[in-house]
C-alpha cells in the first residue's frame, strides 16, 4: 500500500509527514512524498534573464525534498517526487493514479490553533475533488506523533448512505488490527423537540451498522450528546493515536469528497487526525 504525502517546506508539511509515518507503520504502507511546482513556463523573449529562474526553483525544491526525507523515521519506507502542475491538488491526484495510492495525507494550515485542524487552500481543493481518502493532520502533530494508530473512530450520521465510510473504516481496522469505535453525535438542541427519541434513534442506527460488519469484529458503540455538535464531539475521550473517520456530504459527487456541515464542526474541535472518505456512487 502506498500513501501520498502532499509536502511543502513548512511546519504543515512536517505535520503531514509525521501523520503519514504513523499511518504507514499501522497499515504496513510506504510513503510517496510529493512536492508540486507550477508547470514550467516558456521564457519571455524580452526577459532572457529569467531563463535560470526555473532551474533555481527546481534546485531549491530538490533540497526541500531531501530535507523532507530526514523527517521520515528510519523504519518507514519513503520516496520523494518533484511534480509539475498549475494546481498543487491536481498534481497530488495525478500522483495517486500514477502510484496507485490508497490515500493522500496533508498537514493543517499554519494559522490554526495548536492541536486543532485548519483548512488551507490545497486541503480545501482536495476536499472538493479527491477520489481517495484524505487524511488531515492537526497543527503541531509533528511534535509528538504516536508510533502507530491506537483506535479508529468512525462517525456515523443520522441519514442512510454510510456504507462506503463504514467499509473503509472496517477495512482499515482489519488491516491494522485495531479496535473500531462507531460514533453517533446527538445535538441536545435538536433533541429537545424529540425527547429521548434522538438518542434511541442514534443507538438503533449504530446497532444496525454493527450488524453489517464481519462476524468477530471488535467494535465499540458510542453515542455522544451535547448542546451542539461541537460540544458533543468535545465530550468524548480522545487519546494519542486515535484517528477519526468521516464520510463526505450527500452533496458530494460520486467518488468525490465534500465536507458536510457536521464533519466541518467536528473538524474545529477534534484534536486527532481526521480521514475523509469519498461518497460512493448511489449513496443518498
């Protein structure tokens, strides 16, 4: 299995490599660290002095990639690739196809809170167009990355159509031999008009999802409630090595990502990596 790490020579890039290494150890994968530069431009005839600019940029990018390799632990196999595309996100997607990669890994934008997620331009683009799972590292993940994943939490919405997400979470859990926690969040604001029906519905949904998993799967069912989605997510116990998996919005095109409102709210408060899974064709 191969994982693409979208790298820039920034703390965010180091966060992405740290998460990539944790995931790689957990699923016995290798890393393809990719840095994308704008496509080479024709040199304007009126400005021949610019002829060496691209060479300088390529030399610098090559140095950055060499530095990136020094961030990878010795027990993780990694390769570096210098790619050219007008879009950083598209360059990574092309690399996914070329290397038959399972997932893209990126770090948070540099202006977020330490230990929290912040969506930058590249991540935002990937969340709209990626056709493979996208793993997001919280800011500062590089400082104390766990050696391996400890547990996978799969957040199930209250609507049908989570088959692709559950399958991806179950497969990752089985591959890495990790426990799986199925999670449903209940907002007390919405529940107030429903009485206990909101909690009962969430519990029934989780039991129905569990029933579809392979026999013998190690699964924990958790319903968390709060005055809102953020409060419900914050009420959970999160540990080093935990990973949260969420599905794409129903508005996403088939086999594409699109972060829904609930996942976006969780992204703001959850202190662990998040993996967003593309929507399957036919999901409603």
